[in-house]
């Protein structure tokens, strides 16, 4: 994983090789409060049938500068990613902070993190997009949004 504090390499239960931050201290420090506020603002605007162009652009910038928490495990050298389905499509679960993570992920899966541009690499043809903060203020990010703002990635 890439340390969001300094860009160094950090592994589960180890310290960052650059800044020395403890893995759990690093996980505890990840917060994206502005992103959570944008979830609420976008939902309010959509309910009022108002345009969300500016908020959507701000959200894309927040995403690009984020290190979100990912419930995944490595089993037999393969990634096991926690997903959810809406009946038609599968979404990879992501979380803005440890509280949101623990609100939904009850299993003994330690949160992992990487910059969002690396998280995009998890998205293959099997997934429609990402679902952020399932269990609290939730935001679904589908292919249309990702193609619009992150197609180059």
C-alpha cells in the first residue's frame, strides 16, 4: 500500500518505510469529511431536481486526492474484494474513514488503502463501479461518472 502521509510503502501490521507511521495510526488518520459533505449536498440537489455539475466536479477532485479504505484480503496470492450487488451490477465497497468502515464491515478484514488512481485498477469488467460508505451516507459511483472524470486512468 502507498502511505497517504508521505507516499512511502506500508504493509499491514508494519510501519511505513519512509515516515515510520504505524499502520493502524495511518488507517485512523484517513478522513474525507469534505467528500462526505458532498455526498449529502449532491443527494439534496438531486432530490430537488437541480444541477449537480459543480458538486460533481468537486467530488471528482476529492476522489483523485483521496486514499479510501478498502475491505479486501489476500488469500492464496489473490485479492478477495468485498463487493455488493444491486441485482444487476456489482460494486466494490470503499469507505471514507475508519468509522464508516467499521459501521458496515463486521468481519475480521483489516482495512487497506491506496490512492484513488490505484484503486481504479481494481475496477475490471466484472464491476459497475464503487459504492462508498455503505451503511451511512452512501454514494454510488458508476461507469458513466468514472469514464467522464477518470477515463485516462
